[in-house]
C-alpha cells in the first residue's frame, strides 16, 4: 500500500498503459481520477475497480478548460492532488514531406502541450499540499528515431526536456517530475498500428510482435502492467530523491547496434572471418 492516502490524476486512463497504471495505483492504495476523450471507455474501466476509489472525467488534454475540470474532479477526493500521470497521447505516422500540417499540430497539442497544460493546472495544488510527483509517459521514440514518425518522436523528445525543466523549476517546492520511456508495449493502440503488417509478413499479430522484438535483448515487447510498476514507484515516497530522470523500459532495445543486429539476424557472427 505504498500509495495509501495519495490522490492521482491519470490522463489517457481508459486504455492500454493508462488503464494498467490506474489499476496498479488503486491496488497500491491510491484514489484516482482517470481521463480520456470517450466517457463510455472510462466508465468501463471504472466499473472494474473498487467503488469509491476512482472518478472519471472526459475531455481533451489540449483544452485548458477541460483540464481544469479534470483537476477539480481529482480534488473532490481529499481536496488534494499528489500525483499526475501524463499518459494521453496519439501516434499518427507520416514523413515530414507527406504529413499534413494539421496532423503535426494535433500530435504536438496532445502529446506535448497537453502535458504542459496539465502540469500548469496541477502544480499549484501540489505546492499547496506540500509537494507531489509528476510522471510523464514518454517513449523510446523520444530518444531514438522511428521511421516515418517525425511528429511523435519530436513530441516525446520535447516532453523529456519539459520533464527536466519542471524538475528544475519546482524541485524547491517538493514537486518532482520524471519521465518513463517505454519501448514497444502491447497495447490496443500498437496492435492497431501494426495490424497492416500481418499481410505484409504473412503472419498474425503475435508474429508481428515477435518480428519487431527479434533483436531486443529480452526478445519480446512489454505488457502494460510492466510499465505500471515503475510508475507506482515514482508516485511513491520510495522515489523521494528522484527527479528529472528519463527512465528507459525497453527490454534493452536501446543498447542494440542495429547494423550488428541485422547481421546476426541474417546468421552472420559479428567479427568472425
């Protein structure tokens, strides 16, 4: 019960990693408010959780008025806000020359500006309550480039820097801010994005995930539950001296030399003549 007595606001809490975080936080003793654009999806998650531990608030994180409602809903629990998890995000693809300007704008608005606005609305309440923890769900794509994903990767790279800036500015007020960078994680969003590859690779979705993780040291993708554990740690007092960190949860993907991995996949032993 490391989060007993804490109140958390989790954006994008209706699916994937957000839902896993919501369930973990409640299991660890917190009360939570989950947000998202679809009320029916939020209600389904809330109904699966213990009564009086979860509130819901539909809205768009790119709209400050909606964010104010989200924060106010969280404050109804105990009149305080201890933890903010910025998880809401979108990931449309397209190269720089192919991407419509409106899509670029929307990705930046949701993935980056949305986190800025939720922090803007939440931090004063954290300071008033004596401190708090902000957890920004970034991505390995914020540290490494993904083909045809300039908006997504740029938004997550900027979110990592925003995390460090918030840690610097609000550390004196006992507000901590850290980023978590998952690698490939088996969420509904990623399954949908990769489903067209089943025909290209002549396999099913499981085969696609096996393919994309074939050179990852752990040889698999993550589950949402595996991301929730580190978030619980960052939300708790166990991480009380951690702020400004950008943490990788990628199964070791970031340590791989892609050229060497390609040779290995082709059956070539690196360095053997």
